[in-house]
């Protein structure tokens, strides 16, 4: 975790840039590369919806979110995709479950979650 979900891209392109995306995302966030997940959403577009990158992760401060987007936008722009919509879907550690248990309960002290 986190998940970076691309929509409207070709599989070969996403596969080719995945290593640099993972490396740079990891560098900016401090999340180990093995935890960064890249997915390609295969959707049927019914109207003129833009290419997009959804980033599902736990909240960070605004500066961190801004830095993440700048790095990803730069990579995509350098590869000919300057018009990609990039947005976050912020997850709550209280509502994210592994093995049937939340990563964090309301009474717990903050834990390091990535």
C-alpha cells in the first residue's frame, strides 16, 4: 500500500514507466518500494473522460501531497501525457483492514502506517 491506479492508458506504457514511478514515489514519501502498488484500471469510457491517476493512500500533510503530484506529473509530462488528472483518495487507518482487523483502532496510539 499505497495504490497508484492509472485509467485510460495502454498496459505497455504503464509497465514501462512503473519502475521510475515506484522509485520516485518511494523517494518522495519514504514508503518502501515493495509496498507501492501500481494498477491499470480497465474501464469502459462512456463519454470523453480524461486519462487519470488515482492515488489511494493514508493522509499526509498538504506539502507531501503536492510533492507527490509534482513528481508524478513531471514523469507523465515527459512521456507525452501533460493532461492527466491526478487525484487522491484518502484512506483511514481505522477503516482499512488486514486479516479482518483495522490497522489502527480509535484507542491506539498513532502507529507508523505506510
